C-alpha cells in the first residue's frame, strides 16, 4: 500500500518493478510453504497478499511508461490532448488533477486512476519519447565529441603552411558521426529536432 500512496514524482520505476517482482516471488514461496505445511489460515493470508501483489503488478507498466527519462513537456501536452486530461508533467513538474489534488500530492493511485484507462496512448507517447531521447543523447554525444577534440596544428616541412596533424582522428569521428546521422535522418522520430 505504501507504493500506491507515495508521491508519483518520487517513484523510481525500475526500483518499483524490481521490488514488486521480488515480492511476488517471495510470496509465492510463502504461499506454497504454508499449503505444504497445511496451515489454512496462514495460507489464506498469503494467498490474499499474493493476489494484492498481482493486482498492483498490473500498474507497473504504466509507471515505467510515465517515468520514461525522455518524457518532456511536449509529450505530456500530447498525452493531455489525447486523453482530454489537463497534464503538464507528472515527471517532475506539475499536474492539474482537479480542485482536490495539488501536483505535489498526486500519488500512484491518483495517476493510475487517471491514466490506466489510456494505457495505449501512454505507451505510444512513451515510445516516441524514448526514441526521441535516444536521438537527443546521440546528438549530445556528437557535440561533446567535437568539443573535446583538440586539433593538432603543425607547420608543414615544405612551404611553411599550417596543417592539421591528427586528420585520421578527425576523419574517424566524421565517419562515425555520418553513420549516426544517417540513422537519425531515417528515423520517423527526428521531426522534433529539425
């Protein structure tokens, strides 16, 4: 119950997924053990707890989708438009969920109630956010590569002209980035970056 009542903004989705899976495995063992020992009351309690875990487990995919690191305000806006909900950002900023809940107070239960019926739209937008994030990271890496590359300039032996000494490194980087850019340009998710 603690996860369901936790502020959504503070949930680590991968930690939640791991925790729920571990709980399920442990409770399945506990349930089988109580059955084998013929302890009906304990077995019933373990069975009820296991059912609660299985029920809660159904919400984990929604949390993973919404806590996608690539989710930006444009994705939240798109999700709001598709679902007719007023969403600014559940990731770290604000959500307007009506008069009775401030953004800081939204829990996993609140988010589940609002967005579980729209899981298909959430999945589509999260996928888009993930793909755009991959492009964003690739572009950032390319920029960092060029910013960290030091051109070694020397004087040519004959004629005294200045020449770049590390051309092999420059051409290797150009070739690598050309390959990356071909992938980016062929991606349907590039439109945001044009």
